[in-house]
C-alpha cells in the first residue's frame, strides 16, 4: 500500500477525514507555524537538519542523502515504537514536511506499509502557506463586520469576549496576536507568535464564520505589537463594517486600565523602558514625567496622563481616518468593565439569530 497524495485545499477541507496531521519538520520549523492542530514527529531535529544541509553544500548531495537516510530511519523507528502504540487499524494520518518531499515521504511510506490509510501533503507546508495567503486575500471581503470602536480602556476587549460567550461570531485579533495592541500591550511572559502563525490563526477563524451573520471585531491599527494585520482584512473592516462606538467615562476607564495593566506596576523600570518608545512622538520631557510617576507608584495619575496626552489624541486621529462615519455610529455605553454592564451591552447588540446558548461548562 502506498500513501495517497492530497492537495492543501483537500487536506483542510471540512470532512477531509484525517485523524491526525503529522508535521515531520524540525522543532524550530514546527514552532514557527504549522497546520492547525498538527503534532510534531520530527524525522530530523534542528542540529541534524543543519548537519545534513552542510554536507549537501560542502561535500556532496550523495553524502548528505546517506547521512540523512540513516538519521531519518532511526528517528522513524523511534516514532513507530512510541507514537503508534495506541493507534487503531483504521487510523488515518496526513503527513507533511516543508515541500512534500523526502522527509514526509519516508514516514508516510512506512506508515502506509504498516497498513494505515496514510496521506502525504502534496507540496508540503509550503503549499499550505500559499493557500493561507491566497485565502486571506479573498475571505475577508465575504464577511460583514461590526467594529467595536472606542478609546483605550473603554472595555472593547471585554465586550468582545462577552459577545463571544453569548455565541456571537467574534474575531479577537489581540488574543491571536498575544498583544493588547498599544505601546504597553505586551503580555508579561507570553511572546507573540510568528507572523506566519498569526496569519494561520486569523485564516482558521475566518474560514469558520457564517457569511450570513456579522463578525464582531475590535478596531485595530495596521500592526498589533510586532505583527501585521492582513491588509485585505483591515480594508474589509474599514469598508464592509458597521461601527459601534463603545463609551465609558474617564474614571471608569482608569480603573479598568489599572486592572488590565496590573503586571506593569510590579516592574516600573520595565515599564519605563517601554515608555521610551514614545520619546520621538511625545517628547523626552513628557516621557520623563511619566516615568517619574511610575517610579513613585502614582498609577492613577500616570494612566490619566497617558490617556489624555497620548492614547486619546492618537485614537481620535486614527479613527477619523479609518472610520469617517464614526460620528453616526451606534453608541454602546458601559458604566464600567464589570460583568453586569458587559452582559447587558452584549445582549442589546445581538439579535436572537446572532446569539447562541453557550456550551455547558464553556
């Protein structure tokens, strides 16, 4: 029995029927990005891959293939002994590597010869990446968006999560990017994904939406931390959207931001290093004042100053450019960022068809 070769589109199509997607690339390749849900069974680790590549360039392709074959054979033997113990006879895996060549071909052939209905991804991860890029150009324009606009600290992200809990279609770009989207938006101890992994995450969410229902999304700039929002998505958010103006008074915004950014209060010096990024935009003296407030632990004053002198002016300029109909937007007023206010607002924004009962235990 030989493995079946399938295209990227067929591999990710609903009902494709694969029980597991196996990525045989090295751990660093797998970490950078992968098919959603894929598991890593590397046939060469990072050091071995570099060794084989060096042999290919410095000695000969034949020497590289000999060494690579020995390493791959040993690694596949280990996977058979450890990974296949609980696999039933009808288990159906899809195997892929970078280009759908020798690395995935070796494992796919062995699995097929054992008797499993094995498929190999034609073109490998490279073909999947091309599919993601192409669909990120076309998918966004098929959807209609309800964009939560509002000043920093107005509760947009919390409202987005309340909408998701009620069954709305939600695209949480900041969650996918592992970043809150501002100069202080880095999440302590949680690095951002690669650009490729972010793209894959956005693609996976978009392709699961029903085009007949709106998609709730938070207004974002072109970049979230170090990551770029797919341009076609950003264009669709600006052109195929209804803007919802989320409003909260300044005192409540300050309290919410104190809660959201509590981690920064534990390390004022780290916060000051982040604030240095605003020197060119806001001036050295103003940044020095903000750092002095942080070092003195005067957090409410710091937040109020940042809102008034940085975030709010930046928001007004950006929103007027991206959403020219902002003044006519539906207002969503929140008394605070608490659960009751968020639940009430979410219920108001959803029609019965747009909302679904949350799963028990979700």
